C-alpha cells in the first residue's frame, strides 16, 4: 500500500514532536527555577530554603533563585505561587503558616486545589525556653507554677498561626495551663523581648536560641521530638519530662502550582531526596534542630492535606481568631 507524501510528512512531524517532548522532559530544567519563600531574608525559615536552592543549583548547573516575598501572614508569597505558570519553573516553601491560614482567614486561593506537593524537606523541632527569672527548673515545676497563676504568664510567637504560636496553644490544651499569647512579626523581636524579660517563655527554633542557652541568658526546659537534640543533649524531650502527648513539630515541604507537569515534580523530588542524604545537609539540619523528610509528589500532597487538618483541629480547640 502506497502512503501519500503528505501523510508521511505528518507522521514524521508527529515523531519529531514526540521526541522533542521526551527530550524536554529529560533535559528539565533548561532555565532558572524560582523558589518563593514567603518570609523575609535572614529569618529562621530562610536558611533552609536557601540551602535547598544552593544544592539544587550545584546539582543541575541551572540556577534555583530564592525569591523572598514576605507579608500577609505568608499569603502574599503563597498567592504568587498559586498564580504562577504550572510549568515546573516556580516552586515554593510550604510549612506551618501554609497549613494554618486556611483555618484562620479567607484566602485568595485554595490551599489544596491550587497546589500540588513536590517533595518533603524537613521536620523542624522546637525548644521551650524561659527567661532565667522564671522560677522553674524543669517542665513539671513550670506547669505547676503556671497553673498557680492563670493568665499571668505570657508566651511569645512569630505571629498568629505560626508553629511557635500553635505550640503554645497546644501546650495550654495538653498541660491544662492558661498562658497568654503575645504575637510578634518574626522570631527576632520575640527573642529580643524574651532576653529582656518582657516575655516569660517561648517555643523557638533551636538555632535561634542555642547561643543564648549557652551563655545562660535563656533557660531550656524541653524539646519536641522522639529523641534529644544533638546540639542540646542536656535538654530532655517533652516525653522524658513527663508530657508525652505534647510535641508539635513543624513540617516543611515544597509545593508547586496545580497542574505542574509530573516529570518536573519527579525530578525535583528525586534531587531533593539525594540532597537530604548528603553529610553537609545532615550537619546543617542538625544545627537547625531539623530532621530530613523525604517524600515523593504523591506523599507530599497527602502530607499537605494531613497538616491542614491537624492545624485546623488545634485552632478550633483553642478558639483562635486571626487578628491582622
């Protein structure tokens, strides 16, 4: 049977287009990738994002550019991610504030439908620290003291709905205390007032307070997680200290706009999984009080849904209302 030249040319063109598509997938990324972090540079979240961006750049030979877009309780940067082209060249940080905001305010995007999970990054632990003037040497003494003075103790957080805020609210629920929440705009002001004694306690990312613990300016009581921190081996876990049902770890993932091509998601996920095994990464995370969290795109999407539900329960039980 003789095939017409016109049909033959169409078939050849189809093969070329298919081959081009396969090559494009294999070559990803072929241009810089934008990594949106909805926090200001230099905060407690920024170093983790920059570490991942640096390692991806090294492995790909293609720039992964951190784009800090703070504001609106992370809504400004997150909306930029939701509205970005779903082509694999825009990804973004996805953590505690991402998970809590759906239960706190009306959002200009759908936190589940407008995003897809890409990969896991870390489980961030926290340490409960006191100003030295607080007369408690361990967790049980602190709980007894706070219960004896309901409403007189305050705890500072990086803002409404952050992990440092919800940790304090969960502590109130589990320990039966009535501490007052004082929100700040970031961890820096919290630490300043904690050191000055204007705050009595706070749940902080370890890297933020380790220098002040070492100098005796802050008193550590307990850390979240199943094991003690290598950087703070003298500090017991909450379970060891007698509060086994407490411990809010902050999950960090990477997300992308919904409908981002699967080949791009898989490539990023595979690369980050390798990065999370590197000694230099493990050392960096240990200093941050974090643990690697590997997850493929399907697992990352499931994790996002689970975390949104988990934070929703804490917020509902505590009766938290957002105050801009």
